[in-house]
C-alpha cells in the first residue's frame, strides 16, 4: 500500500512557501478550481516531494509521482498522464533530467489537456492520435532550474525556491525523525546531528538511520559524544566536512589560486554537476570557497581554515 500523504503540520521550516501553497490549495478547493501549475526549486533533500504530496492531500486528490531520468520515454510519460483524474497532482521529480521530447510532451497536456495515444505493446506514441485528459496540476521539482526548457518554465504559474534550513529547524527535524524511528536523543545530540546535516532534512534522516543501525543497544539514550564518534566513523569531522569536501579544499589550497570547475571535477573523479550540487553549496555557504568568472578559490575564511 502507498504511504499516507503528509500534512502541513508535519512540515518544519519553509514557512513562507508552505503558507502560500496552503492558501492556494485551499482557495482552489473552495472554488472547485484547478490549482495552477507549480515548480519547486532548491537543493536535493529539502522537502520538495513532501510538499507536492501535502498539496495533493490538502486538495483531496491523488498525487501521481514520476521520477525522471535521461532514459525516460515519451510513451511512459503519456501513459502516466492519461491516468490522471480532474484536479489530480502530477508530480515530476528531477524534471531537469527529463529528455527534451518528454518535456515538450507536457505542453499540450498543460495547455489543451491532450496527450498522444500510446501503443503499449510497441512502447511508442502514435503520430496524430490524441486522447483528452481532465485538467490537472503539474508540480515539477528540480535542483537545476536553469537547465529547464524556457517554454516549460513559462507555463509555470507558481514558482517557488526552497532554501537550506536554519539550525533550530534542523534540530526539530532531527528530534521528530528520531522519535519516528525510536532513537532517544539528548538535546546536545540532536544539535550535533542538525549541524552535520548542513541544512538538509534528508541528510539528517540518513545520519539518524545510520546511527541507529550501528548502535549496540538501539534502546539506549544517544549522547553528543556517541554522535561525534559515529560521525567520525563515517568520515565527518567536527567542522561537518566529509572526505570529498576536504579533497576539494586541498586542491584549492595546493593551487594557491583559481581552479576551474572542470579541473576540479576531473581531479575529484566526478562530474561538474555533482561538484556544484553535492560539494560546493555547503563550502560556499560556509564562506570557505568563493566563485567568480575565473573559477573557484579559497576565501580568507578558507585560508584561515588551513592556517594560511
């Protein structure tokens, strides 16, 4: 069975966005209208899927979830869209990964409530054959909004961007999830988990899941000392930096100047998108790293970190 849809009360933080979404959803429901199309931008793990589900619950409709990849096919998108009922939410996660022809297929669905007919046995859409679908609400989520097709962005009525969470919000999120999985945290332990999560709720959940799995006595109260030891065991230091962060900073330190994003990605053995989304965000937020037209460089704070 699918998990029950979350409600607004279960969502900590992002108050302005939550209040606006709730007001729009309640207004649309009160007027028996269709909620306008929505985009949710922001870093991975900050609650975009949770918000889409909460919108559907507020509207009293189904939430159809589609997870994009570079291998997504038009026939699959069209088939899923053909299953929506009036006012349903159709949520596309990681929409930036959706191939261009799939993004373009959304336009007639949004504008005229039409999708191409599909030959399911052949796994292809049929040329010049269309089926009507009822009006629906498209919600797309992305951490790379700049890569979306302009025509798709222009059809979004309600664009929102989620931010990293404040420390007090992360502390509450850590306590809530600890209660949910049966882990007893001291206040100091919750604060340490919140700091290590670096403003991302999903990371707090992953850290707590890892902590519980590694505990010798899952029923014991968890102290800050225990959390520190666990974080150290998985490579997170007292500054909440992981091995990839340290490697990134070491490259900048050794070069003593600007380093291009492409050069960093090659030396780190990954791609430029991963560098930007998985590593750089926190280092820039901590003001350890600066970014300009010449590349990446250590800030005065970054040089101070190395005692330079």
